[in-house]
C-alpha cells in the first residue's frame, strides 16, 4: 500500500506518520520537540540541528514499524512551527540557535528601530517583537559576526527540507512576512531589509505549498537513506496544515487549533484588513484572517500543576484531572480569567499583557478556576471571530476545532456557546499530520484539487451546537471580560516592568 510520510514539527510534540490516500494512519510515531532556552529574559532559542536529529529518530521508528512497506512511501511533507528563524550560511550550516516564535527579546527596541524605517512601507504596521524582521534587525545590531555569514533565512520545516534535498526554499505562506519586508514600497524606495543593512536575497525562493521542492538526496543517514528520490513537498506552517487537516481551508469556515497555543481565524476570498489580525494569502483563492495567539491549552498545563491536580503521570493525566474539576459543583457567581500568561499576539500583539483572575469570592474552588480558564480562552476566540467577521462582511458557517483541547467535550461546548457558532471536531487526533498528508497527496496528483483532497481525507467526529440558555449568560460575561481587559491592561504593563530585589 502506498503512503506518504507526513510530519508535524510542533511546539510541544514532533510527530510523523505514514498516511494512505484515504487518510488512514498506517504507522505513527512522536517524540517531544526540542525545548527552547535562553540566556536572558524573553529569549527562546533552539538548536536547529536538534530538529534534524529528531526527524532521523522518527523515521527510524517508522521504518522499524513498517518493515519493507516503508519503501512504499511516495512523498514527504513537513509542516512546522512558524515565526522561527534559522540563519544558514553558505555551507548550509545553521549559524546560531534558531530564534523561536516565543521569543520577545526585541520588545523594548523594535519601536525605536522602526522610526528610522520608511514610514510608507506597508509592512511597517505589521512589525512587532514577533515579526521576523525584528529578529533580523536584532542579529545585525547584536551579533554582526553572525549576520555577516548569513546567506538565507529559513523556517524550521524549510531547514529540514533543505537537509533532505539540498535546496533552500520556503513557501508563500510561512515566509510571507519576511518576504514583504524584502519588497519595495509601491515599487520605489528601499525595502525594509536593505534599510537595516540586510540582504533581500536572505529570503529564499518561495513556492506554492502544494509544489515540489526537490527529491530526497542520496546518502542520508539511517532510514532517511531509504527515501532517496522521493518528492519533498513545500507544505507550510503547522497552522495552515492543521486547518487543511480539519477540512476548514475553504471559504466561509473558521478554524481553531488549540495546542500549546491558540490559533484562530476565518477563511475568506479577499485579503481584507482586520484590526489586530493577520491577513495572509493561503493559496487556491483562500485568505486567512486571524492568526496565532500566545495562550491556549498551555493555560491548562499551567493551571493543573498549580492546583496540585497532576500525579506522577504528568501531562498524561490531564484528561482525568480536567474531568474531575469540571464535574465538581460550580458556584453560581462566575469568575473571569484573562488568559495572557505570556503576553499576547493576535489580536493585541502586546508582550506585556499579563493574566488575571477577576471576581473571586470565598466560595470559589479549583473547579471554578478551571471553568474560568476555559471560558477566558473562548472569550479571546470570540474577539478574534468578531473582528474577522466584520472584515469579511458575513458570518462563518461553523468553526472547525482541532488540537489537544478538542478532545475535551466541555471546552468544545463552551466555545460553541461563547462564539455562538457550531463547533465541529475532526476525527483526526493530529490534524497537522493529516493536513501534511492532504498536501502531499494533492501534490502527487491523486485528487483533482486541494478541496477535493480535504473532502476525501477529512472525517467529522462530533458537532456541538450553541445552547440558547448558555449563550445569553455568556454574552453578559463577555461584556465584563472586555471591561476587565481594558481596566487591567495598564496594570499589566506596569507589573511587567517591575523587578523584585
């Protein structure tokens, strides 16, 4: 049976699977993703070669599981974390640790740097501490010896594709923001990379996500050596692939992926601007209006140990712990939770926001705090949805929900009730892996188009309709959530600047 090798390099898990042309997972494997670290507050870095070693580990495990059928792999598609920069030299080596999507090292400086940039350049308004241009500017100013060696800037999945094929390339979605800074404003004046002393050629050739990068080169280590000659598909970032794996990369759908972080958006036909949201051409006539947050299911990973609700199994016991907390009696007076434990990207792009419980009373217990956390993330989803729908000029038909949090029925229902839209959960436990497989099979020509491939490979597991009685109560809570945000933002900023002796 023919398969494709579909890989999802996530922030928490690094997954790979052999997927057949009907969407069936034949064999699968996962390991923990390399952990980020940094020598200074706000830094988050990862050795890019740790991802390459991880890919070797995963393919080795799949080869052991599959035996001779491992050789029936027809193509490879890798999706992965985005807003992460791998700086590569002329010899193809990673120059320094990659700067990850969590990193906020430029937060204090990026505003000043932008004052010297051409104000008419359309990308200027998009730049913040999480923007790749800010990381390039930091490298030039702080590590000029490393900047002098740079020949190309890649995303993590591009780096793996490069190691597989020898060709440095990216895709039009993952590299959209850095590519925008390499373009001149209105065809005149300097581009933003040249303006800071970088070379626009650092942006690699950009391919459609469904395009073939090249074939796997011969002589690779371990099981990868058995894949020589197979096509490597450009694919895209993990969000793009997961949306495809949910069957939501089509017009008038919204998507929500809740893994380590929360990613939420809607799909439209036009590149409409929306306050605080990213509008990105996702190909095939689809535009994404939304983007990545900084806080999602990770809030639960923070809360449960704080409440002492995880045993020796660690995060493997999340499901049982959540079930016990959510089935405990709940106080009729709700508390609110502002879920900004790590600042926030979409829709605020503010690394200095901080989390808060608001409205606590003496009767509130662990279960009440847990409900508040689930609701706080869903209220943030609603803000993004409202802004996207206003920009699109119409409501979405449903929200396709995936990621680890989608396995929790209470959270699915909360999202449906707060957003007042049906929430639909796909059958695939790992939509990023399935989306990478959809991409690979489309690139191989097995289906007449990308939408047809989604129809064929994606299956719906559960559907949650908004409950009228709960939506009314949540509207009132949502109003207070917005009021609490506005009131506490200045306090967050003040606290972020304080340090105890």
